């Protein structure tokens, strides 16, 4: 069984193909940014349990996976001049994950003179 954490709190668990979300996540509408992100963490855990990705499950790797799946690099880079709030709304993800993804992409692709540098702190790469 893999316990899922988001923002320092338990938000769900997976056991092979079974995904269980905590009531605080389950109650959110399906397109809610937090629920979408947590669901992607769960999908990552299941893909490891099924042997499609090498393990072990690590929360930091799950966050990277979720950001890459929900904010594809090509589209993100095209829109990177937008504010974190605008990008969070566009991709329907938590705003703090936009900042972390921006930091990750800057590390890989350079900053291209973007006016919105990545935030530092929890979740930042």
C-alpha cells in the first residue's frame, strides 16, 4: 500500500489497482485543481505497483510526474510568460505546482527571460 501526501497531509492511498482518496479530496469536484493533482499522484503510484515504472514510489517523483502530465512542457513553455495564477487556471492545477514546474523547466531549458521566476520554498525544485 502506498500512502499519498499532498502539502504535508495524507490525501489518499493506493493498493495496486485500488485508489482511495480522503474525504477532503473526494468531496471536491472532479476538475478541481487539488483533486486532479492528487489523482495524478495516485495514478503514478499504481503504475509503479503494476511494474510500468521502476520503484520505489517517492513523493517527489510523483509530484514531478503529476506536473509533467498535467502541464505538458511544450504547451507550458508556449504560455510561460503568463502569471502563475493564469497558468494554474489554464491547466487546472494548484498554483504552487505551477511555480515548481516553472522552476523545473528553467533548470532543464533555461529561463528564456521569463518575468515570473520560480518561487522558493516547499514544493520548489
